[in-house]
C-alpha cells in the first residue's frame, strides 16, 4: 500500500517495532493469604510489546515515545 500519512509505505499485517523480553524473574509480595504476603513469591514474566516508533525515530523527542 502506498502513501499513507507522511509518505510512509505500509504493508498490511506490518507489526512495526517490537520489544521481546523472556524469562524475567522477580520476587514479589502479592497474594491473599498472610503467608504469601510475608514470604513473597517468585514470578516469571514474558513480555511481547509492539508499537510504531516511526514518529520518535524521526523527531528524537521523548514525548513521542510510549507511556509505560
């Protein structure tokens, strides 16, 4: 597809920019039971984040980045 917005060229199903984080390990205090809150638990997290960073790439302006 041609000419959408600022002269950018797009293909359908384009993901854009992607951040992938695998097997992040945390120890946190979360739960319903008192023991869970006292001892804590291990958490294993995977993150897949996709967004279009074209604007920030062109402007180099922090306010154009994602809010996280």
